[in-house]
C-alpha cells in the first residue's frame, strides 16, 4: 500500500507506522546489498564473544523502516526525502519485531516541507532508534 | 575483508572509502527488505512523470554504503554505531556508481568515540549525500 | 529438473549440460552471498579503466554452473562432490550466455567414484572455464 | 573494504581470512543464481533420509568464500583469478560458521603470479575445504 496524503491535509501531530519482524534473511540481504559484512552482523561465532552475545541487525536496516513509513504511509507518494538523523539506542537481534513510527512536528507551508519525529521500538517496547526526518511533498 | 583498526592508531584526518555501482537488483532487494515500495523506486511508468524522469534509489540505500565503510574499513570490527545524520543532496539513478567516504574529524579518548564526516559522491563527482556519524570503538 | 542417474547406467563419454545468461542480478547476488565486492565485479567506473573495460562475473559464479550440471543432471541426486578444479580462461561479462558441460572420463567401480571433465563456453564458442571434477554416487 | 596489496609488498607466508555464518538464505540464493537445486541443498525432507541428515550448503558456495579473501583481502583489487582447486572434505550445514583462509606459498616475479594455499574451516575447527589458487596481480 502506498498512500498519497496531500500536504494541505496533513496536521501537526499526525502519525503513521510500519512493523516487521527482522529475519536472518533480511540481515543477510542487507549485507549483500550494502557490502557491510562486519562480523557482528554475519558471523555468529564472533558475535558470541561480544557484549551483544549474538548477531545484530545493521543500524541502517532498522533506519530503513522509517523510510518505509514515510515513503508508503505519510506522506507516501511524491515525497522527496531531504534528510534523516538516526540515533541507534539499543541492539536489534534477528527475530526482533520492530515498529517504526513517524509524527509530524513542523510544517513549512511555503516550501511544503515537513519535519517528522521518527523512532523505532522493539517487541519489548524499547526504543532502538530515534531521530528526525525532513521531507518535501511534491504536488501538482 | 574487514579491517580492525585500533583506536590508538586512528588519527584525525584518516579516511576510508567503498564504491559500488547501484544496480536495479540492489534497489529491488532494498525495497524487499525495507518494505519501501514507493513508486519512485519501483514503478518506472510513475517515475517517468516525475521531476526525476526515472526510478531512483532509496536515500537510505545510499546511506547504507557509509555503514559499509565504517563497518568494514574504518574502524571496522568492534565498532558500535551510535548515530548517523544524512542529507540527501541529489537523486541516485539505477546504474550510478557511488563512492562512500568517511573522514575522522574528532576523537573522544575517554569513551573511545569517533566523529566522522561522511559523504557519498556519484560518477560525475556530484555529492549525493552528506552527513556525520558517531561511533564507539570497543576494545579489550 | 533433478535427474537420478544410477551408477551402473553411466558410461565413459556420457555428457550433460546447463546454460544460462548471466545477469547483473546474478553477479550482485553472488557478491552479496560470498562477500566478494572486488570492484571488477560491482564498480562499473573502476572496471572501465581495466583491461576488461567493464564489470565481469566472479570466476566461481561461472564455476557454479558446473555444480548445477553435476547436481541436477549427471549424476544428479545422491551425488557427493569430492573435488573441483577450475581454470579461468577468459572473462565473463554481464549478459554473456554460458553453457556448462560435463563428460565422464573415468569410473572407479569399487567406490562408485566418477571423474568428469568440466568446461564452460560462452555464446561466442569461447571456453571461459575448464577443469575436472570428482564425485561419488551414493546408492542404496 | 577492498584491499589493494602491491605485488612487491607480498611475502611468502602472508595470510588473510574472511568469516561468515552460512544462512539458509545464502544456500537458497546460491541455488537461485546457479540453478543447482539438488535436493540435498533445498529439500529438507529428502535430506533427512541421507547420510547427512539435513540440508547442506553447496560446495562451491563454501569455495566462494575463498574468492572473497582473494578478491577483497589478499591481494584484493586488480587481481586476475587464474585457477582454483577445491577438495570438499566435510559437509557444511546451515548455521555453520566458516572461516576461509589463504596463504601465499609461491611468487613468480616475472609474471606477478602468486600461488596461494586456500582452505575453509568450520566452527568446530574442522577443515571443510582445501585447495590451491593461482592469481596474477595487475599493476600499472
């Protein structure tokens, strides 16, 4: 599903979300596309010996779910992504279920630019990512 | 190959890079993992009618190459990703060759935290992404 | 299709083959699984400046088609792969159509071991890989 | 990260390695690229009835990790792969962590050809692949 929310219909405080369980295949596909084969992501033996105790997902993979909310939910079509800040707050393990959320916190009507608070929470309710996005809605 | 650069050996000004041509398969795999099926990425007919004229890569896919430089090049192993800011400066088209680069700009010796300038350039020398990362090097 | 050719039915001189056009997606998936992001495979700008002039497929990707002939054609099911030698004779470019072939050259009846000549040819009739395989056929 | 080790800087005895846990997604992607759908790799019910008791990774998939060490680690960029021999010594199961290693054993200065011993070990320290590679380092 890809929404197409008009700029005029967006209110400060509007929210949208997207949730997905992160599979081993997701982590491996992400490594395969990005080239990031850091052993914490793809070497289970190495990961055992770290503070995390097991392989973790790439932070940017977690961040990509925010892109999904923006690109398919709010505002959806015809959105130009201007910037994204991400703080990685806690590790994401294979099998974790992540919920990415965005909330409109500013509107700049002249340029149709929106500022969105963005965050991702795991199945235990712990925030694993927080940040802010700036997007521009293209219309007519 | 994954480097393991010791914190003590890292100097302000050190750089590393990673380059890759972005294929259609990359964009589709990224859509498949993230769920971001915004038509600008996967609908060539839709894309024709936009300011870009063709499908573009996800901004976060471009950003993932920065993660690759950090996770496999500098500092490589045993790096904890704390934050990443990304400004998306220009569209990335299927077939573009991207070079992601990082440069150490600050060291915080107490916590072994590094601040890195991060940017991505296309084959025409145009910067398509700029930003900054904070990482912590874990060591025995 | 996966054959199950009985050891007793295999004759010296028997052959089998498998053909496929190598897509960019194949090369990128192979990089993504193996971790081999050497720029000759995934960086079109770099590849322009080399003797090859363009990106080439991984040699082992070419070799994997031999595995396909053995594992699905001759002898197919219940074959244990003991060894494979590969000489890489010429570059394989994205879009090339490869035909992998095997030919039985020796039978060791006591252990049900076969020696196979193996080679891969491109659409111009040029051999791009040659070598030899040893396999053991497992049977009830 | 892709190294670019100069021929003159390479010494007999130099080594490099790359490690990765083999996921089900890796085995399936490898089947999808190569076409090798032998049931021992992709049919769990069939595999139960074999000497292995479960699905195993393709031998050439294991071998591809050697290509990664050569193509990204030693010598890295500008390496032409001339040949690879592989003996498959033990089965690799989904979830095994493999470490591929290479060691320079011969240098032919006239043609800048290197001979490398190549082997892959699993998480139990058992060698699953051994062999030898010949590569040529291209330089200005």
